[in-house]
C-alpha cells in the first residue's frame, strides 16, 4: 500500500537531481551530505517557509493550494507528467470501493470490445491500468504469445516483458521497457494508492527485475501513448513496430494498444502473415 512516504520519496528524488549552482546556490563542495538541493533551498525557490515545505515533504500538509504545488513543481523543474503526479500524491483521494478493476474487466469482455479487436487486422489488445491484458486478437498471439494458454495472473505486459525469460529475451531494449513500465505503474499508484493488486505487482517486479528496481527507486514517471518497439520474433526475425495507445471514453481504465508497421516495410509483410495465422 502507498504511504505518506511516497510523496516525500518523490520530492527528495527530484531535489537530488538539481545541481545547486544551476539555480543560483553555491555548490558548497565538501559540505553537502546529499546530492542536489537542500530543503531550505527548495523552499526559498518555491517562495514558502522551510517549515511549510518540510511538512509537505513529510506528508503532514494535505491542504497545499494549487499555487503552492505549482511553485514547488516549477522549482523542481518537473515536466507535465511529474507535475500531475505531484498533485496526485499531495492530495490523495479518499479510498473508494474498487470498482475500477471490475469496470475495466467488464469493458474488455463486453462483445463490442471483442468484436473491435477481431476486426483489427494488426496485433491489438485491451489492457487495464496495471497493464493486465484483458482481451486480444489472433495477430497479437502470433506476435507475442498465446494469451489464452497463460494463467490469468501471467497475462500482464510487465510480467511478460521483465519476468518471463522466454518472452523477455525477444525485447532487446529491456532498459526502455523497464522505464516505461515504471512510468506507467507510478502514475497508476498515484491515482489508486489503495490498490493491493498493483502493489503486489510492483513488489514482484522489484524482486525479479534489476532494471525495474532501479527505475522504481528513481521514481520515473511517464505517460506513453505511442512509440517504437523492437522485437526479435522467433519466426519473422527482428522487427521494429510502431504502437499507439488510446482509451475508451466510457471505460477510462481500459486502453487499446495496436501495433502497426510502415507501408512497404518488411514489418508490414510480417504483420500481414500474422493476421492470417
């Protein structure tokens, strides 16, 4: 479960990456016990008292205004994803009945979603907030694995990419995959801090993947809606595929992921073969 320490850990990680001399403070070579900005320096940059900032970092101030959080975000040079994450951690919502999981599963299994996946000729899947694969089409099985043959708990992209040796070795950019997985799960943890299945997944990944563990300690936060994925396919050989991720408006915890290839490329031909599998 998430504790107040999550906010403090995140803020400390972001203070640590800023060099004092870059924001007008003397580096004080030999005098600093920790890298980056001290609390009092960050408080000065944000225009708040040191006591106020300490209480914020310790999770004892849950009423910080938009202006204060915005000033802290600016002082820490947070990007848009990190800024949104700070706001979520600083203002955790009250625990609610965990209907989001049920809604996502119901959304993935309703006939319309499954028909949509069947009509898509490219590899495609529907996934929940923990990157659980909830529904898929036949080309995806040809690209990655037969999801129907996997136990339900193993139908998770993070587990497959980082903990499954047979499938994980097909992805040469393991560091990038770990970074993206952490970025996605950090955001999910900020939105759903009381989700026990999410924290069990994080514990499992921290134990089994050195790359994941390193990025988790760094509090990597990143949304990703498109990009490239390199796959060493056992039959088609090395592939570089594009992917797009979109959300279902009425099922906000359900995402659609589709792999595509450039027209006329060897990857396009490989995907056409998989579509006929």
